């Protein structure tokens, strides 16, 4: 949370890279690993088989959504 990133199963960072919008206008946050990290990873065939690197997309309001689920 403090660094605004995720960590892949092999311990590599997936930092925040920018925003996108869905077709209906909802805001999304994108996180992805460095392609060089994924290229040399033995888990790439199962982790990100059809992509250059591991990518995670969340709604821009993911934190508020998760907090509301706890209550």
C-alpha cells in the first residue's frame, strides 16, 4: 500500500504504471512487472503465458471496495 505496488509470487515488484478506462468509462489502475524480470522467470509459462510480463488491473476504487467488504 505505501509503495503502491503488488509483489509477484517470485518476489518481484509490480509497480503502478498508470490509468486506463473501461468502455463504459470506469477508471482502472494498472500494475505490471518489468518484462526482463518475467523473461528469465521459470514460472512465466504459468504466470503470464501469453503476455510479455505479469500484469494486474484493479478498479481505481479497489481499496474503498475492500474496506467496505470488511464491515
